[in-house]
């Protein structure tokens, strides 16, 4: 990662901006690493890159690197994974063992640090939330003394998982492009700010529904096991009848026995699927099996997201990483072939994902992605609902939960789970379709709002006005985010009964504008995490 410590910033870079810093580094590289030569442009950071023989483990055959960023920060490391813990200070320690002492000896005392207020991070305005959700989300935020952003994002992801691809959004009036509802999100906060309890508070409905699913599944499994016990002897009996018919040369009985045996093989007892509302710690193989039984999708909940991300960084997990990249789209179907497990066709791979992570951890992960390391494949950019809200002063609260508000939300979630587009649209031709996918386009007014917003987004992605390539990659995913959010708001309105007449058949302008406001709100959080905010924080 870039070195940003006071020791380096105050003494190394003072008086050597721009080309002076390049000359300073060139002199030391010529002395210690003559093979480095002249620097090359480093597109991800906008800085300069040198490569040279690894000074830590010279015989592994990989090159080490050094980057001078446009802000004067220096980073160094090695392309070999075994050397990934080495950095710029290690390199100086190796070649200039007394550099720290010399630096401190010439250093004036630093004043006490001043904590800068983060600029440009928008709070979540309650007007951005569908009205039926507001009382409960405010209640959670007030009782736990957390930003409403935390429970709101958790609930939005939960709703997206309940919709899955049962209904999709068609962002363009004529094009076949569509987006299912599934979303990925992350709550970013320091330890102790109650991000996990706030998230857990929104998952009560899923826990209750999962327990009910287990109870309903148990007798079905018992019946399945009983049917198997009958089915196996039936196959043996039919096989014996066929053998006897062949021995006697009785063709009529041969045909009869063969027909019975074919039927038994073709229609064995089917293992009953278990509805999975969410999963937590699971392997990709098990998740694929679960999605095979739950084509409508499910929710993956990982409290500490960094353990999930690091597990995908391990050598040999490239296939797992590719699976999650595909699952984010919510549109694909895949065939899985495993030795010892046979083949499995997964009709629909639709996954929602939510978790928590600490600010420093995710910034390190994003920074490495910007330098072309782990996370450079766009996985982290798929966490579209990525929030890092300001944490206010704690005020002690000890009040009972708002049971009426929670009941209202649970009732709403139950109706969303049971929702099917046809049940709310008497005339199916009004619904947009693309193969097996059915859903909603925008009303004429909402379409104008989307077209204007989308055109502006695409031009910002192309005109170089955005300060970092990684931020460009992140915001490029907003093209799918807005229709997903608008679809969720539309379905909340549908099941709440606030829409009637033609308004039921298309996403209305109010929900398109609400989704645009969400994207603007989320962009301020993304800019902060990518180091592209007003103060560069």
C-alpha cells in the first residue's frame, strides 16, 4: 500500500514535488537497483512505475516494483505472493539501515493532530425510504444510536433477495436490457459502532421465515425417505420380472416389465427442495447446490466481509471468484460438473449479499485494486450499496422496540415474498417480457428522468472528469443499480396498495427520482472510500 506516514510525508517529499521526486528516486535506484532504468507511466494511480530484481528473495524470478504517486506518496513491493508483506519501509531498511534515525534527527516536533471532518458524505434522508419502512428504520437507529444508513441498507438488500428475479426492471423503452432486483451491499464502520447489531435487527423476518421453512421441510423429507424405501424394492422386483420373462422367452411380459422398469428409473422419488432465505458461512459448492434448489435466489450474509474477500484471493480459488462475479448479475444459468458429485444444472444464479467491514480494511483492499493487485477484477465494485456514514455522539436510549412498526415491515416483507407480477396486473400484455423474465419498464415521465440521468452518467464515465479509474469502475455499476432500486420501490408500492390503475404497470416518476437520489447519495460514500472526496480523505 502507499506509505502515507508523517515520517515519509514530512521529510522525504518536502521540497521534491513532481520531477524533483522522480530525480530523487532515480538517484537511489541507480545506486541500489541499476536495472530499474527509467520509470513507466502507472495508469491506475496516475504516477510512475519502476521494476527491478527482488531484493528480498532474489531467486524466485519475479520482479519487485516501486510507484511514485501523483501526490508524492511512494509504495513498493514485489509481484511474488510470498513477498507480499514487504513494502517501501522494508526496502529502505534493507538499503539504508540508518534512514529512520537520520530522518527523526532532522525533524521538528509535530503539533497535536487535528481530526478533520469528512467532507461530502451525504447522510441518508428519510425521504429516500419508502414510507412503510421509515418508522421501523428510525426506531432501530434511535434505540441503537446508529446512523439510519446501517439498518436501511440491510433492509434494502433483504427486500432485493426476496424479489430476486421474480420481477425485473427494463431500463430502456425499446431495448431488451433488463435487471433483476438482487443487490450487494456493505456497512463500513469502525469496531464498536454497532453496525452488526443494526444489520441483525433487520434480519428478523428472514430468521423467522427460515425456521418455518425448516419445519415445513421436515415431514417432506420423511416422506421422501419412505418413498425411497419403497422405490428401491420396486426396481429390484421389476428387474427380476424382466429377467424371468427373458428366460421364458415371453415377449409380452418382457415388454410389460421393461415399461415398468423404465417408468421407475425415469420417475424416482424427488428430494424436496428446502427454501433457503439466507446462508452464512458456506462453500461455493454448497452454495451452488442451494441455488439449484432456490432459483428465485437467496441472500449471503457475511458479518466480516474481509474474511470472505480474502478467501477468494487465495491461489486456486479463481473459479470461486468467477462464480461470485456471475452470481452478482442475477441473470445467468450454469452447469456444474464435479468428480464424485456428478453434474448439476443451475437454472438461475441470483445472489444478494450483505456484510460489514472496517474503513481501513476496505480502503487497503480498494487501494490494492487501484494498483492492479487483488480486487482489480471488479468484485469489490459490485458492492453497490456501500455506505460509510458519519457516526454521531452516543446518547443513551433505553426504550422498548416499536412493535407496531416492526409488524408493519414484517407484513410487508411477507407480501413481497409472495409477490408475482401477474397477481398485480390483470392484463399481462402491459408487462414487459424477455424470455422467462417478466417485469416493468418506466412510465413516460420516469423514462425521461432515467434517460437524462443515464446519459449524464455515461458521459462522466468517458470524459475524464472522475479522478480515479477505480471510481469509474465503481460508478459504471450504477447503470444497473438505478433500475434495481426503482424496481424495489415500485414493488413496495404495489404490495402496499398505494398504486392503482395504469400506475401499477410501470415504474412511476417518483420512484425513478428516489432511485436517482439514492445513487447520488451512494456516490458521496464511494468517493470518500476511493479517496476522491473533496478533501481527498
